[in-house]
């Protein structure tokens, strides 16, 4: 069924890029102080992320194994370190699907079928594979993230040509950031390299003092699904108020992730 294939690709794309107690939250764009960077031994380097508090963007998504005229329009709202929401508008600017990532869960709303999927991160991965909110936010927003949440103490840094490679090793997977002033690539892979998410960033533009990639290509290779997604940001704003909805609309039926592949 085309609709279910469409939903499965969209949801998985957000998982690769991208039941909370809160319902609807408005986040202020007022800046909070950045944590800065700390350089020590080669085996411990705390990288510095831009210190904007919120991000608001308009984007267009096109997906390799789904034919979409002009791509899917999307509004992206991010409250850094807290939650993000992607509103998908495949027809005439009308929201048909919504994905919200909170600190605890991923929530997918399908207005076409009046159904939803809402599960904690551990539902989507092996118990030893620490998928979390910071990873999804990092991939979508071109930011560093710490897979073990240990203040980057597992990170090493080495030179590769004109790039620096930041490598974070976890027991069953690893993360690499390829950096040349900006993060040009993020690789998130199992140790054997058979399953991975790869994000290549380009078309960097400076807005309000922040440098951000206006285009990205994200590739996914897994046992269940393989595809690539092109993301083109039409506009990006920083430190503006954003509203993120994490509640389930009244009357919607709960579905399960597996049914989206049928």
C-alpha cells in the first residue's frame, strides 16, 4: 500500500536525522550561555556546539525510493537539548504528518488515517544501541553529540588530510565527525560497519552569526531498510520562539511501527 510505504520511509528518515508528559510547549528563543570547549589530551576533547537556544526552519525533503513531485515540504522546530518537531506537508502546505522527538520518546501523528505511533527510543533499537534524543537532534542540526553521555571522555581526535576526525567509541557502535571548521560529515555505525547512518552536509550559510548547512544528504543502511534523503533548507532562524506539540489528538488510534512497512 503506497500510503504505508510513504509513512515508513518518512518515519525512518526522521529517526535517522531524528508519550511525553507534556502536551504543548512554547520555548523561548532567548539565548542561554554556551558551555565553551575544553581541549586536553588527544583522547579527551570536548567539542563546542553553537550556543543558539532554538532553531526554526522551512525545508524540502526528497527521498530516493519514493517518487514525490517537488519533494515534501516541512517545518522544523527545535528547542535545543529539549525537544524537536517536524511538520510534514506533502500537499498544498497542509500538515498531514507530524513527528515529535522528546527526551524520552518518538511520536508520529498520521492525520490521514487518524492514527499515531508513540514509543520510547529503546523500542526502535537493540538494547545495547543507545539511540537517544541528542543523536537525532545532532544529525538534523549538524551538531556534536556524545553517544555515551560521559562528557566526551570516550572521544579521540586525529588529523585526516585537511580534516579533523572526532571518533566516539561505544561498546557496540561508534560515531565519527569529520570536521573542517564545520561538521561536514557525521557517521553513526555498528562496529562491523554493516548498519549505519551517514549525513553529508554542504551549502553552509551564516545567518545571525551562526553557520548552518542549507543542504544535507542522509543515507541509511540497515537490515530493514536502505535509502537516502536529500534535505534542502529554504530558510533557517535562530533564537526565535518555537512551539512543539507532543500530545496525541483526541480520537486517534494507536498503531505500531511494524505496520508501517506493510
